[in-house]
C-alpha cells in the first residue's frame, strides 16, 4: 500500500470571485475549513470548493517536480560543484536511487484522489442543476494531466479511478498497469470527456484554471508523445483559432512572463499574452500543507513547503547546485554570436536587439559615450546571472535567473509555475508539420520564423533549416531548447524524440570524471515511447511504495 493518509477529510479552499471568471482572475488557495467528505458535496459552493481543492493539490505535486521531472535530467544544466548528494545532482548525473524522496508519487496520487472524488460527487450535482458541468471538465483535464506525467516519469503505474468513497490505503494495493493501458483507459477518455464539456463553456481561457485552451495544449502534448502528428496539428490549430493567446513582441514582455523579482509579495506575478496555464502560488498561504504531510521512512513528519514553488531556489539561490551548462552556452553562442564580427557575418541585415551606452574611441582619439549594440540572443543574455557582462572567450559558471535575480528563502518563493504557453505549442506544431510534410519544410519553417519575428531575431533561411525531416527536427528542437530554456520542457523533448542516449551519455560517461561522472542511459529499443523498455529514462519506484504495496514491481533498471 502507498504511504498516503486516508482521505477521510477534504481540505477546502476558497476561490474569491468578483462576478464571472476572466483571464485576470487568480485562484486564491486559502484553506477555510475541514469537513467530513460524507457531509460535503451538497451545494453549489461545495462543488466549487471541492474542485478548487484539486488545484490546491497541484501546488504540492508540481512545485519542485516540474523542474525535477522535465528539466534537470536534460542537458541544459551542469552541477555547480561535486560535493552534493541532493536531488539536483542525482538528476543531473542520473544517479537516482529508489530511496530518493523525489521518487515518491504520494502527492500525485493524493491529487488524483481529489479528482476521482470530485468527478464522482459532481455528477449528480450537475444532473440536478446545482453545479456547473464545467467543474467536471476541469477535474477530467487535471486527472488526465496527472496520469500523463505519471506514465512519463515512472512507466507502469497503478490506475485508480474510483471516487465513490474515501481513498483508503487498500485501494492502492493493486499491480501497476502499462502506460498504454493508462493512456487508453484513462488519459484519452478523460481528455475526450473534458473536451465535450469545455467546448460548451463560455470561458475558453483562464491563466490559472483548465479551460479549452489549456486542454488543447495537453491534447497536443499527448499526441506528440504518441507520435500522432495529425492529432497534434488539429489541437494546436484549434488553439490558434480560439484567438485567446498571442506571442509577446518585446524584451520586457518576454521577461515579465517569468520574472518574480520580489518573491513573497502578493500581486507581483508573471503575466503575458502567451501564458495559457500556470500553477499559482501565494505568500498568504501557509508553507506547510497538512494534507500532504510527508513522512520519512521512520515515520517522522517533515516540513514540505507544498504551497511554495521553490523554482527560483532551484536555479539561483545562494547555495544552488546547478549552472547553465557549458554545452548550452556554446550552442547558443554558435547560433547567435556574442562577437560583432561573427554576428555580422551571419546576420548582416539584422542588428541585435539590446544596446547599451558605452565609451567609443573616435578617429581623432577622443572618447565619447554612444549607444552601441550588444550582440547575441537577448533571451540568452537575460537568463544569465551576469547578463550582458560576458567574455567572448569564457563560458560556464552562470546561474539561471530567468525567474528573477532576487532570491529569498524557499518558504517565500511563491513564483508561479508556467505549464503551457503559446510559443511552446507553436513549436510543437512546427514539429508536427515537419513530419506530416516530409518533402516540404515550408509550413514548419513559417512557424519557426513566426517566433523568430516576434523575438526580433534573424529569420531562418530554407537552407539553414535543413533539407530533410531529421535535419529540420534537429533545428526545431534547438529552437525549443533556447525558447523554453529552464521551463521544464527539455527532458521531455529528448525523451519523446529518442535523443536521450545520444545527447546525454557523452555527458555521463564515467571516463570523463569530475562533475560529469554518472550512470549512462541504456540503449532504446522500438519506436513506441509508451511500451519500450526505457531503462534509466524512468524514475525508480520509491522503496516505501514497494514495501506498502507488494503487488508493485521495481522498474528493471533499478532492480
């Protein structure tokens, strides 16, 4: 059995409303009461509060995990030093063990339980007209997202969909099922059910709740993972046709999507027309969520900061363990040189975006202050700790400050986690178009250049884009690496395109020694991401889960 507290109570949270929902509404997740679930689910207010409780569960499920699952296992970050044994180093070096707390799925299943109960209890309320069916659409969408990430992280997992009663420990005493089974019996049916409901809803976009726009993002993400490129194309094109989101077109607007310069101050949040769905955090919430009380193996409770994202501390706190990888810096500078002669040789007709006032020596020897260009991709320059202060010859040693330079304690890190944004979806569409039109890269190139234009960067020529599907896919993935740097997407890109072994094993080769010493990934077999033996690409099953549920089996690479 899993080490999950019996779900005999429902921790409620209130959504402060001012009329109807809009894109400016935020979910306020302040606990207001704890009541018996048997006496709950009676009124319109109960239905809303019970649904918002699922969102409350997402905070603790995804805080560190969003980056641990989707970013640090990739090639975007190196270790800052070689004396760390925390989760960051184990993920970067692929030395994760079944004893690691990051391998727990407790919070994820707690949140799935909330969705299960909500779906069961909402149905009669919707049928009687007490509750809006849109709440059921949200619960379906969230459950689909949770199970999709579960199979991507662990592979075979228990499939629990019964919400008729409290989630007692016995419900999880069952064997895990294959990712394909979870996909076919839960993820795709839930997406379909949510889609039917959400297409009838008046609100099609909300930055902090699942609506049709964010559901379409999930649909596209699942379709790309399963290589259903036509379904991915349809989902993203439907999103585009909604007209609810657009690319930002200035440096300031781009930075504002991520930066939280004063953590711990409510209201100073990331915003922008590209942000489709984010998990919000608020300093007004207590840092410790008792519903997600963690237990060490000996049974001692530990503070978990379930209601803090911790994303800034992961990347640029004073004792951070990861730095922007040297490989990423070199590749970024190769495509967008930081030296004027190299930039002008590649892009003679495109001046760089950033400028600064600097001393310039005139022909007569005098020195005057003039506005001069700063060469390189401004996205790269804005994520480096040293910003535009860089040496053309030296790389490395840079913390990532995409989410802001100012860093407080983890307990005050209320930076929102951006799950889906518009540029991410457009680049997925470019990938899909590349495979759907193997003999012609025109459609995919047009999408890449749409983003380049919004970012005020040089246009990509057909020759540079690539002559075949493979070359074009490489180019698009590099564009995704830079555009979505540090956003929890890179590992998933490598995994779903079968690039884990070729990309990461040279970094993990024990022969290299030092920070790069790690455990190489096993070779991949087959073309089905859902059924192949993925070896160390998967997380181990946490040791306590195996102890509590004897029907579970450890993933083969960790046996």
